[in-house]
């Protein structure tokens, strides 16, 4: 009887251990997906910041947009609205 109980306890322990490994694998997959989403969102934020900086560098004059920074002393533009 002792041997049967020990074998059962060992099997139960192995089963629970395998469940833990499965849960750990699921957690790792979820973490990898979250990291991909974070990287994607960070790239989007960088792109939007660059667009904001570009908008800040333009001035609207005479129906067109011009860059605030002249090139060779001449207005950089016009760019269409």
C-alpha cells in the first residue's frame, strides 16, 4: 500500500510540475507578445513625435507652407497646404 501511495504522490507531483511548466510557457509567450506590442507602440510614438517636429518647423504664408529654416538664405518652400 505504501508503494502505491508513493507512486501516486510521485505521479501527482510530476503532473503538477508539468502544469507549472505549461503555465510558465504561456507566460513567456504572453510576455513576448507584450514586448512586441511595446516596441510597435514606441515606434509609432517616435513617428508621431517626428511629425510634430516637422509641423513646428513650418510656417503658413501667402497660402503656402514654408520651412522656418531658410536654405542658402532663401525661403525653403513653398509646400502645398
